[in-house]
C-alpha cells in the first residue's frame, strides 16, 4: 500500500506547520524519513513534528551525536545520518531498535541509510527553490497502512 503527493512551503513557519501536523497525527511506530540538501528545512520540519508531539525540550540537529531522544505524547527519536559513511554504521550505532516501535522516529539525511530504513515509512524529499528564497517543494511518499493514514490525515488537503 503506497501513496504520494507534493506540498509547497513558502516559509520556515510553514515547513514547521507541516511537521506539526505530522506530529499531531503520528502513531506509535511512525518513521518520517527526511531527504534534501543542506538548508532544505529538514530540522525545521523535525522541530514541527516535536511540537505536534508535545515535546517541550529543545530540538536541534543531532549531527554530532547521531540521535537525540525527547519525551512527548510519544517519544521522539530524532536521528541525523549526515555523518554516517556507510548505511551499516546505523546498525552498529544502534539507531534502529525496538524502542522506535513505541515512539516516532524522524531521520534527517535518510537517503544515506539506503536499505537500512524500514520499508514502511513516510518519506519527504525537500527541495529548495533555486532562487534562494524560503520556498520549498516537498514531495512525500507513504508506504504501509500506518504511514498512508498519517499522510492522509496530516498532508492531504481536505
């Protein structure tokens, strides 16, 4: 079961609002895989997911520690794969284990993990407009019933 779509964000606040909608509708076991170049808004979207989950701690890019864990309605596992040179390092680092089944994982630089990511996920590819503005094109793909439901609740306009 798979579905896809495209969104547009004209400002960081809109990117964060998209994340907030995802966090508000997230279920246990949700995996949000973020793909895009430096400055695409991945961390901004992750901050929105945290807000939607009711996380009150500061959410920043976990680049130097690979993963930060935050308490909220569901636990947030904020993972940054930027510094991983090989997808197998994610296994050695213990980035994916049974803990995520009870919480929500947001993975920045998810494309660096290749086939190490669970097949069922919500993948968002964020592409900045070439004019240097804050506008972003966000393409999403939901795989699996849980993630399809999340996309329909949080991303599909009604």
